[in-house]
C-alpha cells in the first residue's frame, strides 16, 4: 500500500514540565532542592538539543484493518472514527549523545537526560495530536505498537508505509525498538464528535497495564 506521507517540523514546544520529567525518572512529587538544582543543570545542557519532527499518513478504517494484524485494542480505540492517522515522531539524536556521555560520569544526570527526552517526545506527540484536533477533526486516543494486543511487530507495517528513515531519520532495529531512542510510532483515530476524556484518563485510567512504573496516581 502506498499513501502520501507528510512531514511536520516544530521549532518549539511548550516549556519543560519538571514534575513530569521527575516522574519519568522515578521521583514522586517535586524532589528536593538538590535534585531540582541538578535538573536545572541538565535542562540547561539540553538547550538546542532537540529537533522536533513528525511524519504521518491518513488511512481509511478499511485500509488500516487490511494492513495491520487483528487487534481488539485497535478496534476499540478507533471506534466511531472516520479516518486513522499513523505517525512517527522523534526529538533527534543529541539527547542520546548526552545520555551516553554522562552514563559513566554521573548516573544521576544520565537518568535525568533520559527522563527529559521522554518528556519531550511525549510533548511532541501531544502537540501533533492537538494540531489534528484543531485542523482535521477530533483526535481519539493515541496508542503505539506493543500496547494492549496491538502487536509490537506492527512496527514493520508502520515503517514500510511511512518510511521514517527517509523522512525524519528514524530507523527500526531488529528488536523493533528505534534509533534515535526518543522516537515514537503511534496511531489515533479522527472523530467528528468530541471526546470527554482528560489527558490523564487517556494515559492511565483507560490503560490495562497495572504494573506500569510510570502510572499516575
């Protein structure tokens, strides 16, 4: 199947969410003054480290379910949607370089750089989906390969369709993980009617994974 692939580049995103970064680092709440100071140093080192890029394509529901393995997760999370959007997003390689640079020097900083990268790629995905909610209809719940019974092997079909290697510099590894590591592939449906779920409900309350380390209270 061939579909038109579009590319978006963002020059900026909303400011860093420090509490979200610390959550990704395994810290509850705001941490102490020492941790906040260390986080500030890491954020300063990240200045101009990120390149925010997304490539995406729109499919009909028929096209989507012909292309991907059967999945109750995909069926449920695209119910009442007219179209389905596939996308790949990345914040670039520089954050990986920072993690690797500090891995043998300061494990605390390396962990914070990992968490900063996680917060940035999620912020990028949120911004991209918000754009669709304004421009292309109401965005349904976002989910990725490996979520529920939507198989991790669906990465193959997504990469074959979007070719993110060519468009945004993201490659698929034999493990189905990606390089740069702070990259995401995901799917969401487009609806004509608003969804009443909050962002937190989308991310946690509706997820069936009870042992997630990042689950919000």
